[in-house]
C-alpha cells in the first residue's frame, strides 16, 4: 500500500459541495492499495502511520505521533498514487489493486487506524471528491509498505 501523509491543522472532504468527512489537528492520509496487498499490509501500514513521529514536542522537534497529541485523521482513497510515469506523458495505473480489493483494503486501513486509537473520518471510495486542508509545517511524508520489512 502507498500513503501520502500530510500533517494538518484541519482538513475536510466534500462531495457535491457537502462535507462528508473532516479532521482537526492531525493527519490527512491519501491511501492506495496496490496489486498483491492484503489485510496484513493494510494493518501494518495503519500501525506505522499511528506511530509516525511527525508532530512537534515541547522543544519544537518532530517527536510526537498523532496518538501522542490526541489528534485525528481523515483518510481518502487515492488510486492515482499508483501512477506509473516512467514512460510517455500519460500515467498508467495497472499496479493499483482492482477496485473491489482497493475498497476492501481502504476500509480495512481506516478501521485499523481506528483500532490503534486514532479518531478517524473518511471520504467515499471511488467518488469524485474535493479535499480542503491547511498543511501544518508544511509536513508531507510518503510511505510505501514495500519500503520496510
């Protein structure tokens, strides 16, 4: 799985002008299931995100996790994170999980994040969404489950 994580002051997701999900101080997480991913992959990535120390401590150092600061998360499905841009000018997305697998793993990731103790809201899988955020820092981190054993 791939995730693009942004430390935010706040974030929201809307469909047709109506807000369907939001978070306060915490994380906006764009997530994509890749071919070959499974529930164990989603659970490991969710645990890693929950423990990722990218929030400031009392000395201003990035030393606290979203759990440590009692923050929240907004999880958005984003199949375009699977974009292959190695050739040509049009990205390919064949490495993304099939839609039914992607939806199942997206939901499992969000559920696992909740199970870690992170207050989590979501977008709607496969919908045309508008995402608004105030990036804090800015801090943006790329995670790929294949990068770590």
